[in-house]
């Protein structure tokens, strides 16, 4: 039955029941005529009940006739007044209940419409053809991640259908591969059960009266770079120009320090919950891993997306697979083999296309540097993609994200979740464990 017809039927019931209350009791002219009327009414009711689909009868007419008989019978009764009061109250309750449900339905429709609009390109701060940039105010340290909202995070979480978790972090150790511009890691055991007994500088450990169960502990001291393992580069990671400025015009002379940067450090990177998209360029090119110095172009990205049947949306976290981490193994110790493939990456036009045409909010890959490193026979360049993304656009860079399991299961759309280390002054979130939820 049509929505309008259902509503009309409901309000017809209200009108008929109200008529029982406000009409005067019907006085029959004679007992015989009353009996005849009652007989006809019962016959009509039986006919309607037995044949609700009678030719020419809409559901509205059926309901109206079904109500008319009992209403007439009620009015001939001595109980018509109290019964009519009860019926009118029920009618009012029913009408109010319908109105409440109608309001709730309208609210649900409004929420769904808002969620649909959130998927449109009019995401806050982004403009097609321009991207992001220094648009969030003079003191901003967050960049494009400002575009995240409660609504966008909720939309990303709604992508989860199975509850399956993909671990995108790599295991890092003192022997793991790293970009040569960063120091190696040393993990030093600072306290050990045997060392505590030998040092005897913590009396509670060696006193059997205080410590009858001989409790002790392990704790480690770390000497490690803030740009190793699975990481997200902060917006102060790269500087440019003689004034050594970074994102939003912060300069070394004003915001540098002896204990790390004082603007746009890793603490300024908010927890990230967003739609994630995998672009599997290695699979698209039918390779286990892209070769050394492979330049990932706009055509590569478009071809892979088309082959996957995936579309990008403004506000996405875009992760690009080269295949290099298939050689990471337990902890990235096969440095030479990893190095052979780690120089593959996106070129500057590809980065511009992702940001200015597709609205990427964060761009990452499985390599240690995201961008293409020129080979010996190519014109030299130094970090043009880092300069464009981090400084000009305020777009964070993800590196060494483990994408092999996503690629194996051909999961191209997911909810990406990552929270970085809150260590003041650091220039990146490091040794992270982001997850993809499907």
C-alpha cells in the first residue's frame, strides 16, 4: 500500500473514533428498523472481512467501512460515552505515536543525507585543482588532517563489515633496514633481574622479608631514530630555503630547539581514523616488487585503480604498494635486497594528482621514502615530493607500511586507524603499528 494511503487510513480511524465521542447517541425509530440495520451492518462487516480485495475497494475504503459498523453499534449502547472517551484517547495516542515515528524517520533520513554529502568532494578545506595548503590559520600544526570530523570518522568505521584486522606495522630491531639519513637503533637492557641483585642498589629486591617472592623486572633504554620502522612523517620533518622553514612558515630560527622541534612535532599529529585505499601498483604491473628506481606515474595509479575497481574520495588515506616489504622477513635484516627495491616511488606529478585532483589527506607506501629516487641515468633531484607534501600542502607521509596481507586478500578499501607516539619534539611517529579494519 502506498505511504499516502496508509497515512489516510490511519487518520480516517482517528476521525471515526472521534465521531463516536462527539456525536449524539443514535436513537432507532423502531426495534425492527434497528434490527434490520444491525443485520445489514453485520453482513457488510462479514463481506469486508471475507473479501478485502473486492473490486473497486481501496484499502482506505475497506478500513473506513470496517470502522463504521462498530461505531454505529457503540452509539446505540448505554456505554457509548465511556467507551468513546477510551477510543478517543487511543486514537490520540496512535496519532502521536505515528508522528513520533515519522519524526524519527525524518531524522534518520537527514543523517543518511548528511553522510552522503560527506562523501562528496566538498570536504572541508580541500579545493580541486589546489589541494590543501596553508589554510588553517597562522598557528596551525596539523595540516590536511584537520579535515577529519566526527562524521568522517564514523563513515570510515562503517566500512568495517567482518571485523578483520590487518597489521600494517613492521617489526624493527637494531639490524633492520633504514634510510641512510637516520641513525641505527640500539636497545639496551637497563635493568634485569640478575643485574638488580648484583647492583644491590634497590634494597626491596634483595630483602626476603620485603620481597619473599623474589620479584624483579626488565626495562630497556632505547637509542633510536624517530624516523625508523613504520612511520608517519610530521610536518616539521623537512625544511626548505635559507630560513629553513617548514609547514605554515615556521622557521628554524624561531621554532628550532636543543630538544627537538617546537612546532609541528609528532605530538601535533592527531589520532587518524579515515577511509584507507590500497593502490597495488606491483600487482597492476604483474611484478612481485617494482624494480629499482621505478617511477610511479599518474598513469600507473589510474591504471591500478581501474583494474581494482576502486575510486578515491577526498579525505582518503592512500597507501601505495611497490612490493618491497615482501622481502622484510622477520625484522628487515636483508638490507641489500630491500635496498634494491626501496628506490621505487611516486613522482611529483603523481603526488600532485593525488592531492589536487583526488583530495588525498595522507599518502603512504611500503618504502622508506614514498617517492621515486632517480637512477644514475636520470636527472638528479632531492626530495621534491617531501617538499610538496609536507611543506606546501601540509599532507603527512606514511612510510614502511606493511601492505602484503591487504594485497594478498585484495582488500582495497578499509578503515585506517593510527595513533603516533606522543613524544615532545620528535619529527615523526616511529615504530608504529597502524591497522586496517575490514
